[in-house]
């Protein structure tokens, strides 16, 4: 088994340098692909970088999704990890990779726990409370590497829609036709849900193998409140359409996955509204209502009212009902 690391970066040389120093010291990746998303100052690799490292430059800023898609075309390894320039590996990551290499179990991707910097204020290390609750609800394994049972797949799909808490089999990404949305924000939502829809065996590990850093005062995607945030609904439209029309081999997975998707979407819509400029709230609310009118069928909402009443109530409010 071999592993590549794909890192999109835009005007973040300091964080990128720190991440690459960590990667070089650990010698876990056979290939490192840095995709420079039209940084004002072109990205350069360290002078002593291995020959297997490369920089691909996009001359127009297309966002992290476009950068990851470009990197995906150059991967020559069996497996890949997509990371952001301001994220970090933890000391658990080498152990996780060793376990994956030793397990002998074929898998299309492996989901692992991560540390979110926003939990630091709570004086603890780990994921946000919502994600931890989903892992407990799924009765996910403890202290080891395990295959996600079918009945837990849709629950764990509701965890944060990030690409950097999963190690993917490269062949799976190509065979399943998975690509990131080329939007300024929320470019990993479609990729995330389709990976759960189309994957065969999925492994999971409760090792905290990555650290995600959120700078509340910075201009990262998490903080953007401009009209770009409305691209969320383009991504949700595309995801809902695919989940509503699964292939013959995907139907059994798609039924519970659609319920989880809409439960997740209700929370995401509210989160996006909270970070969007107040002047754009009417536009946001109109797009939310239109999305739900187009995709949330009455039988689906009725089933959510029976199984997820809080989620259903939130969706009804967003519909304007």
C-alpha cells in the first residue's frame, strides 16, 4: 500500500511550510502534491524536498475543490489523503496507517476521528460535540480499526463533511467518478455523500489522526459571509439529485442515506445563515425554501417526523411552513 498527500493552498505559505516540515519528518507519503490555487506569490517547495513531491499551479483562483480535482489527476499511489494547508497530522496518524497496511481488509475509504481547534475552549481534545454524538449513536468501535456496519453508515455520513478525515483508495475515487464541487465554499459536501453512497467496505478508526484548525478572525472558507455562501444551495441541489436517483447497486444504501442527508442539511442551512451577512438573509431563506420545495418529498418529511422530529421541525421552519 502506498499513500499520497494532496494539499490545496492559496496565499498560506507559512502554514504550508509547517505542514510540509511535519510530512518530511515522518516519511509516510510516497507522493506529495501541492496545488497552488493562484497564490499571489507562487508556491515553492523546500530546497531539500524529495523528488516525489511536486507543485501544480492554477493560474486562476478556483477554490479548494478545483485544486483537489487537479491534484487527483496526478496521483500515482494506491491511496490518498486530502489535507488543507493549515491542518496537521497527529502522532496517531502513523499508527493508523500502519494498522491499515496490516489489516489485510480491502476498503474504499477509512474514516477517522480528528481534533477540532474549536474544542480547545472546552479544555478537551477531540471532535465537536455533534460529531462525537454521532459516533456514539452509530455504536462505532472503540480503540481499534473496524468495518462500519451497514446500519451505521448513514449515521456516520452525518459527521462533518470534510475530506481530510478520510483515507481514500485512489481506484475507488476514479471508478466511482468522485470529484469535488468547483464552488468557492462547501466544495466537499457532494464528494462526502457520494463516497458513502458508492463505497463498498468502509473502515473507521477512533484514533484522533488529524488536527483541524479554525481561525475565527481569518479569511478561511469557514468565515466567509459574502454572497459566495449562497453556492451552498447549488451543491445541495446536486447532492439531493444524485441521492434521489441511485444506481441499481446503490438503492439499499440510498434509502437511509437520504433521511440522514436531510437531517444534516437542516443543521447546515442554519449554520450557513449564521455566518452569512445579515443583508443576505432574505436571499438565503428564499434559496433554502426553494431547495426544500424541490427535493424534500412529503413521504420523506413524514418519515423524518416519526424518526427525527427535531430535524423535521427545523426543516418545516426553513420551508416557511
